[in-house]
């Protein structure tokens, strides 16, 4: 008989209790983080105001118009992952 491990049912009960406290504390920490984030950023806990450039829809529309009106001076669109395209051009060495 192996000693030192106690009754198996006691260990399961202790594990369930620990799991309950771990899950509860994680949920509580997320709740506290949400309340702090909302009160500081949205509630302006430390004062301040939201800039006009963020809060006005007209500003966003004018900025988009300006950015889209600039001419494209670069080359053709670039593929971000050329390896996935598998269209390599190999230049062979000339054999003499």
C-alpha cells in the first residue's frame, strides 16, 4: 500500500475546490480589469477630453478622401508571402 497520498476521494474534493477558486479568481480579475478600463478610459477618471479628430465622423471622412486621392507612386502590388505563390523564376547558369 502506498502511503502519504491520503484518500483518493479527499484528493478529488481538494482538486475540485482548488479549481473552483482558480476559475473564480480569474473571472473576478477580468471583471476588475473591465471596470478599471471603463472608468479610466470612457469615464475620463483622470480628466481630459476626447480629441475632435477621434470623435468627429466628418474628420475621418475627409482624412480618407485625402489619403485615397494621393497617386500611387510605387510599383505593382506586392505579395506579402511570395513562397505561397510558388511562381519562382529560376535563371539557370550558362554551361560552357
